C-alpha cells in the first residue's frame, strides 16, 4: 500500500566543502597549485546547477525471505539489515542537473585536469545535496519521535542496481526533476543519486503514513 504522494523540492546551493572536493580529486591537502584552478572551476560553475529532490514515503512489510517495500520487493540481505526495526522508508532521487555534465564533456577535450576537477566538484555537490535532504528528513522524523537510518542506494552491497527502475517508476523522476534512466541503468544527469532512508519509530502514536502534528506540507510522513 502506497502511503504518500510524491514531494518535489528545489534547494538552495549548499556551501562548498573545498576539502571534500579535493578528497574526491585524490588530493591529500589543499596544495597551492590546485586551488587556483579549482577557483576557476567554481566561478565558471556559478548559476549552472539546479539542486532538485523528489521523494515519497512507503510502508514496509517483512516477508519470510525479504522485504515488501510497497513499491517493490527485495531479498537483499544488506538492505534488510539496514532497515531492521523500520516501519517505513523514504525513497528519494536527487540531481544537480546537466550543467556540470556539459562542463565535464567540454573540458574533457581541451583541459583534462579541469574536467577532472569538475568531476570532483560534481561528486561533492550531489553528496552535499543528499546530506541537506537527509538532514531535513531527520528533523521531520525527530519531531514525531522517530529516527532515520543511513541512506542506502541501489548497487550498494547486494541490492541490485535494477531497483533503480522501480524507484524511477514510483517517483516519476523524468517529469518531476528531469532525471532519466537508460537501458544500462545509468542516470542522466550523471551527478544524481537514488536511495532509501529507513524510518524507525519510538513511543509515537502517529500513523506511519500520516503526520497529525506537523504543518509542513513537504513532510515526508504527511498523508
């Protein structure tokens, strides 16, 4: 049984984490020769990203050999452990748009080092967006005496990448946030993430699929 509607939100740009960008680029520290080129990349990227997330809340039913997530079934042992004790799950897709893909492709031909840095920036940007979203879900859960589990993505552990197809279907990703999936299960824009966030309950009288105490129209638990 599907417990919730699809929510969509566009976020403001999270603050850049330069150390994380350099980590993704394989740099152990912010060495002087790398920072000027990175600053050029960030300046060129200004205004070219769009931080979008769509999500939906589903109830979980435990089966003898796996999980019924309402929108899909799975026998993934790793996801089962991640969702232990959860009565519901938030399924989400996030993307920062095609702007960074265009710059990666452009500089792949004329400046490989700059293209490589754009790859690192893109990785930091999508992770920062996911962190912002998870923090919001954690806040909503806390308001109801609930807690969240770490996000878990298709392709991680023994959860098949094919779960992407079910996620795209129930979230209507192409129409909601402009995110598409090809036959090889690769996403476009490339700097995008799909994942599941388990929700655990502790001493709350609220129905898992409905928030009776929250005025936030974007609440993941609002029916």
